[in-house]
C-alpha cells in the first residue's frame, strides 16, 4: 500500500462544488466489445520484451522472466485484495473500495509504509498469480464484497498484466470503475495506452525537486515524469464525476504527502497544480507521515509538526484550489498496514 491508502482521520476541508452525477458504464467495457482492449493488451505485452513500461526503462525481457528494478517478471504479483474503507470519501464510499495491492514497486521510498510488499521481493514470489486469478479477485470484490470500484494500488509496473486480466474479467461481468492508484512515477506512453480504460486516477505528486526524489525514493527525473503523468491523467478523465450514491465514477484526485522539513515541496506542488492544470481539480493532502522502514537512517526520524501542517493548509488556500481534502493530525501509527494479514491489512484498524 502506498502512502495515503490507509485509514484516514476526519478530513478538515471538503469540496466547494460537486460535478454532475452519472451512472454510465465504464468505457473499458465498450473497448472490450470493439476489440480495442485486446489490441492494447497485445501492444503493452510486446513492450515487456524490452521493458519500458515505467520511466526506468530497464529494457529487460520480462516475457522470459528477466527482472529489472521492480523485480517483477511476466505474471502479476498480488499481495492482498480487500474492501478498503480508508480512502477519500468518494473512493471508499459506503461499501468500500475494492483494493488490489500489487507487490514490488518501481520506487524505493525509504519511509515506505508498505515496505513489507514493496521491498521484500523474495517473499512476493509466492504471491504471483495468473491473469485469470487476478480477474477472479476483481470479480470477488465486485460481486461478493459489493465494492464501489476496483482500486489498483502500485500498478505502474504491471500495466500490461492488468489490461490482460481485464480481457478475462469483462466477459465474466466486471463493470466497476477502475482506479489507478500510483506513486506518480509513470510512463507517459504507458498512460496514453490506458486512455478509456482507467476511470479514476489517484496519483501521488510526491516531490517538487529531484534531490529528495533521488535521495529518499531512488527516483531520478521524478518531478518531470510525475508532472507530465498527472497532466496526461487530467487530460483523460478531468474533474471528479459522481454516481448516484456519491461515489466517484470518473476523474482525477492528486495526493500529496507532507514530509518533515519541507522535503516534499508542498507549496510548490500545489502552486503548480493550480497554475498548470486547474484550481478546480481535486487534491488530497496527507499528514500521516511516519518514520517507517529505513527513514531514520536518512534523518527522517520524526513526524511532521503542527507548524508544518499549518503551512501546508495555508499553501492550499493560497493556491486557490477549490476541491480538497486535508487529513487531520491524528496519530500516524494507526495508518500503518500489516500485510501479514493478506486478506485485509487493516483488520486491526477496524476494516475488512
């Protein structure tokens, strides 16, 4: 699970205006029936032969099991799949978000709260699944658990596999909106191949400068890559659109995690979003930073202060962004998942 995908304290800001409501079927269903979904699946899989699916472009043959930075081969790795009630209100709704947590990652955040599945590659080998099994887990989230959407967490290195699984899931009856819940380190070409497939984009915009991105997440060129990715996501889906239950059916929500010492560049990021995209887009500000994993080795040994939190709220107001949630200053420890519970990492927090 990425930062922000855990139990959230009450939000201090809500949005000023709601987009129109709709009950339209997801667009990927029509792409399946036209044959376009299969065409894109084939094109994406061909790119795995010299993998360039994410910005790292390792150029290794994942079709033959070669592994690059993400330590992932041809088949997807699913670390957990559950109904999740701790996302933004329009994502979790009243029945939960059908969250599929993919194993491994194309970043190396030293403070990663889900390092159990993102940076423990050997253990994830046992969680490799077939495309049919991934499709089946999506259907369970829809039919048995009644979730509002399929929430694909850390999907950036498994895009071809996700699209292939949809070829099995759609004829089995999958009709829920798809949420692309990423760290923002996404390939522009890969995102363009998802146009019309993904209904809701939920990316991080984690840094405003590349120094911290390299030091803390091992992600060179993160700022340009993530900003171009967010720009493309917004082009595809626009502002949030709700269904009749008040759950999101389409649109973009950008997440931003406040880091100690201003390392995230919160004010710069919010200013960029407002000026370069729109003041009307949806933003989610997270205060849940906790010095997990190897954070203390890099000097990130404390939580954010009340003043840092207040600075972020002031920056949000100054940017003039109209649609926002701000996570309260609760105890960050409650946000930590435990992926030893493969079915529901949040049982201890009252979820699942």
